[in-house]
């Protein structure tokens, strides 16, 4: 199950021009300054290693979802922050896209050992179409290709997939770390292997649940998706969020779990309120007996104790999706409790999902988690057992 891809261990980059696909899709604040720079920091080990080994770098990233050239989505602020973090100059010039003729001239002028950041790849509509002409222009910038953009690896775009089919291509250290950590979950995890799933929708995570039924010992369900399971089992869930078109699917997953001997647990009790509001008065109800006018917004105290016990006894834990509306107290209690339990479990732990990672950072336990994934969609697709196009393309061209 574990993916074998060529890595930086397999190549000598000395004197080579290397195109690196990075994930610099960071939030920009007012005045064009980078907000949270976690994604830039995450790829520094790869960039430093390549520079130390004598490479000249050309970096490509998307930012946001511009439909064409867009001043709000230029990579100038990213170039500035990257230069600060690397303590080296980063060459950047605003253009209409990564393949524009001014861009080509600018890249060609980069001296040996320099770092050039291309303009936002999504300024060129050919990027998301995986257009071979754009891939060819990008490949013309370098001798080798390194993909370190795990967060974009589930997309077959010109700068992720297309170019990897034209140059000798390798996984960067971040991509390698992601594949190793997530791969280890699917490939003979230490037991018990406990999966904690929550968040907004069952529909986002059906594929993950199905695939993990083949490998997990216990799956704990929290968040809004618990109510679809509770209603599917005949419960009264009041005004809680339910995906009514997914009730059959929830029943199928429960049956499949029984057949495979996997314990699939939904909360017993839930914290309810008439609406999501900071500090509002709450009531605890059984998940299958929530009065009309009440919404389930967090897992209840009995469920927290039960889930904590199971997580603390795990040897491997995967967590994706908050247990409640953790952004708004008092509905953050369940998510906090699970975060602490995962940190204290001493298990090999992996956390994925944009909101879950934000929660773990806010709660302050990220440094006690084995692996905090940088890819939301990409980590889910990987855990569904799907092949990531940006990964599959690596190594398709013979090595340099
Ligand atoms: P991740 O980004 O970690 O994969 P999701 O995007 O699936 O997580 O879900 C996160 C969202 O789910 C959060 O905004 C949270 O407020 C919401 N959520 C969790 N529990 C509930 C609930 N009981 N009712 C409504 N929304 C919920
Ligand atoms: Mg999310």
C-alpha cells in the first residue's frame, strides 16, 4: 500500500536548475502581507537542502483561485516572506502568469544558486486544464522537477502532474514525510488503531470511512455527521444538521462495520442549544432524543469520557474533523478534550483537515502530535485509497 516514489536521496542536484512545485497557498492580509506562513515554513527543509546541494531554484505555486491575472493574488508578499525565512534574496517579478514571455526572460536571467519565484500558476487558465503547452514551458525552466506541494498533489494540473511527465521528477521532503506518515496508517498500523472523525458533513468523509473500515479497529464519530448516523438508526435529532440523502449510506456503513468487526461508535450524549452563539445556555441530551428547537453542537460529557478512554488506549490514532463547533465556546469542549487525549496517548498520531489542524494549533498541542498534515483535500483522497496524480507522475521520466 505504501507509495514508492523517487526522493531527493535519488538525485544529485549540484549545478542543476530545479523547478520546485511548492504549496504557498497562504492567506494574505490587508495591505498584501502574508498571514499564517505555516505552508511556507513547511517546505523550507526541502529548499535549504536543494540550495546547500548546489541547485538553482525556480519555484511554482498557486495562491487562491484567480480566474486570470489578478493583483490581489500576486505572489509578491510570498516572495518577501520567503526571503526573510531563508535569509536569502528571492527573485520575483509580477507578470501575467508563470509562462508569460517576460517571465521566461526573467527566469533565464537567474544566476547559479539563485531562487526565482514564478507568478501565481493559476493566472494561466491552462494550469488547471493540465495543458501540455504550459507544462512544456514550465519544464523548459529547469533540468529537474521536485514536487513538495502535498496540498496540491490530488490535482492533475500542469505544474503538478503535467510537468512531472516531462522532467526527471522527485518528491521533496515535505511530500515524502506526508506520504510516509499517511501511508503508515493504511499499511500495517500498530494496534489498536483508532480513527476519530468529525466535522461538518458525512458526504465529505464517506470515502475515508469506507476505506478505513478495512484497516481501523475503532472509528469514533463526532461533529455534525454523527446526527446523520443517529437519524439513520431511528433517533430523534431535533434541529441538528442532518444529510437526509445520506441516511441509507450511513446504514450501509454501520452494516459494513459490523460485518468487518470494526467498532463504529457515535456519541451517546450531545451538547445542545437553540443556535450557535457564544456563551449561550446549553443542555445535554441523548443523541437519539433531542427535542425540536435544539441543535446538537458538541459531544456530551459521557461521550467525551468514553472517547478519551479509547483514544488513550490507542497505539495509532488518525483524527480528522472537529467534534463540535469548536470555533465558538462553549462548543469547543469536546474538540479540546480529544486534542489533549491524542497528545497524551503516546500513540503514533496523524491529524488532517484544515479545521482540525487549526483547532490543534489553537489548543496548543500540535507539537505533541506525530504528524500534522498540510493537505486537507489531498490527505482525505489519500486515505480514501486513491492515487494522487501529482504523486503518481513522479519518476515517470528516467533519472538524471
Ligand atoms: P476539517 O477541515 O478538519 O476536515 P470539516 O471542514 O469537515 O473539518 O468540518 C469543520 C466544521 O464542522 C467546523 O467549522 C465546525 O464548526 C463544524 N461542525 C462540527 N460539529 C458540528 C455540529 N455539531 N454542527 C454544526 N457544525 C459542526
Ligand atoms: Mg474544513
